[in-house]
């Protein structure tokens, strides 16, 4: 049913696949239009699933072509830029990131992939456009060949691509790795050195108050770390009610937070647990006062992570050093310094960071604690230093705001509106607890920050 390369129908002219979606659904259009899926046989339903997969692949390929065209435009006269002062290519990732509601880094990767898919990896894009390769496997090809020059990338692609449509993601991944090692054995060592230089640790928000701590390590270090955690976990005793996975997770957290001290493994496999020693704040939690006292269960905010359940916030509070942060005139905190000072005083800076939580650029999740305080209307010549003219911006977006073609405006409700060089507008809001409440809103004089040591 899905082996035709042209769109068929009583009035449809013959068209090339590059300009039209893959055919195959035409015979089932009426069934889908009327919603009577129950009349389709099992085989037809499977065929429809395959057809929609091909259609999604074709759409991804056409979008890739559009993104490549957008990112390759410049101000050299060959292709029109947005303006003479703003070469489009320079800020394409910021523009596309905001339009697609993805981070700047994700947009940069996406644009780099689409440019290559319009170049040396065009055969891969052709398979995507034909519906024979899904976007996930297409992206895998881009990722694995990203560090290879065009000549080597073309050679690997030529070797792997014929079997690609019939392989799973894991099978294609293994084939790509084998082909790279076979065609460029001398480059393996240099690529490993480059990859090793990128070792790092990161954290990703999860669900239900959980998160993933992710580490990029050398393969021996990663394998050894896991093996050693497993050895320690098994040594805790058969009467420990926790699963092996739970023991490994708890041991890792204990080691990294200073609650676990390991002795010389050559001397003993035992571990010693020591109390947590208060030190620098490690995390910041914003909790409405009513939630802290148990009056309600509004979700709270773990800075750098996102919303967390109220019970988890109260659990953190039981082992925290607290600082009350007043954000209204209740205590006479000054939130407006006019033109008397450029650098916001500590109380005002604390207020702005608690209000914004993250960088105020669309899609950016950099914690406010690591951001810079920006005067929306520049202090020089006539901007003021006050709550109504300050926002938190990470260094990258602070720099972006200062370039021609980009504009920001802070509204009375402290929503920040961005205007891009192409004229598109995006709006970010300050942190608010009100939408989460299940009871009529009661005015709260302040929010509270929790600093947990250890």
C-alpha cells in the first residue's frame, strides 16, 4: 500500500516525491475523515501507522530544508538578510529557538544538523524525505558524523546508509560506530581526547520530585564507578530492605553530599557515616509561607530544577538554614533606587532573583543565582535602578539583548516582552505561585527561601 512515490488520486497530477508527501494514505482518507476507524482491518491500521510515520518523516525533511535556508542567509548580498546591521546567520539560533520553544543550544544543534543535511548528508535527508528513515535515526546519523570532515562523513554514510532503513536505532548506531572505526582508525585517539575534554556532570529535572544526575566520563571511569557502587551496595548486608538500585542511588548521594566517607579499599570494604557539616548553601527552595506552615499544599520551586511537591519542600525545610525574604513594603525594604545608583543593592538583587527564578529569555532555564541583573531601559542615559526596570539574564542572553534588532520591554505585571530581528514577539512571566492554588488566594506578605547544606 505504501510503495508508490507519487501522490495518486482521480484529479492529482503526477508530482515528484521531493515536493509532496509520501503517498499511501489516500485509500484510507475517507475513513479517517469520518472517524470510522472501527471499519478498518488490523492490517489496514498497521499500514496507516506506517503511512503516518512516513508522512512525519517527510514533514521533518521539508522543515530541515527550510531551517537550512534560514540559517545560511547572510548579509553579503547573495541572499537577503533581515537588515544591513543584523546578519541573520549570526542570530539564527536565537530566533529559531524562540519560535520553536527550545533552548538556544538545542536550536544551534538543530540548525547545524539541517545545514549538513543540505550538504554532505543530503542522501540521508533524501531517505528521510522518502519516508524510509525516521527523524530519530536521521538525527543519529548527524550526531555520529558531526565531528568528521565531509570526506570521511560521506564515506561512512555511503557504507551505512543502504541498510539503514531496515535497522533499529541501536542497530544503526552500532553500524555507524563500526564504520567510523574501520574507515578512520587513526582518528579514534584524537576524537577520544576531544571527547574526554568535554567530561562534565549535569542535572535534569524529572517527575514527582525526582531528577537525573548525569555524568559524562571516560568508559573505564564510568564502568569502574558503577562496579564500585555495586560492590558497596552489596556489602551493606542481606537484611537491608532496599533494592540494589536503591542502595546504589543512596550511596552515590551520600558520597557527593559529604555524608559518606570511604576508607582505603585495600584495608577494608567498610564505610563510615559522618554527620553533615553545615557549609555553603547548595540548593535554594522558594516556599509560600502558607505552604511552609501547612495551611495549603501549593507546589514550591527548587531553583534550577522547577516545581516540587509541597511535602518534599517541607522535608527539605526540616534540614535547612532559612532566610526570610521580604518582597513588599512590610519591612520597609527599598525596591526603587532611581538614578542614585547603578549596581542594585543586595536586598533589591535578592528580590529580583526571587521574582524571576531563571533567566528571563524565552526558553532559558539558567538559574537566576548565576544570572546577571540587567537594566531593561539602559541606566545610561535614563534608566532607573528599580524593581520595575531590572530582570535576570544569563550572560549569553544579556549579550544578545544588546545587539541591533533585539528589543525588550518590561510591563507593569513584570512580564518581559522580547522582539526579535524578524519582528516576532515572545513573552516571559516572572515566577508566580497563584496558578497552583486550590483555595481562594490569600495575600501573602512574603515568600521564603530555604538554603539546604549537605
